[in-house]
């Protein structure tokens, strides 16, 4: 007889999944990989989780163009070359605001486009 400490309780979690529109694709995957639908879905989730692991989500701040220009000017001081997407990510400023601010800084003679 097993001791109580050696019994491991597992919990089964079941989610209702609507596969409308992808049922045929799931069938093809299951047939090619010779696995159940449940296993195919679990494997797809694992694959997607691994794929997303390196992704970084940048949450942009809401700032005025005037404030953006000041922050961008300070950020690019002493640098010989900086890409707009680097500025956007580093300062968490939406790319459209960065581009508008950079255009004004260029027109004012602060930056030179390449």
C-alpha cells in the first residue's frame, strides 16, 4: 500500500475551444503528425509560447511633440548615428511622434538625415 506522501495529485484543466474555420487544418496536422487533436493543440500552444518568448512589448507614453523633441535632443546628444526606431523604443515614444519631432529637429538644423 502506498504512503500518502507518495501520492501526487494531478489536476486536469479543460478549456472549450471553438475550432470553427480551422477544423480541416487541425485534421491535416493530426493525420501528418499522428497525434490527437488535444495533443496537437497543446503542441501548438507550446510552440507559440516559445516563439513569443523573445518578444518585447513597448508601452508608449503619451507625451506632446514639444516634450518629445526635448527628450530626443537629449537622447541623441553625443551620438553620431541613431535610428528612429531605436529612439522610439528607448524613450517609449510612438514612432509617428518620433518622426514628426525628428523632421522638426532636422528643419531646425539639429539633426541630419542619412
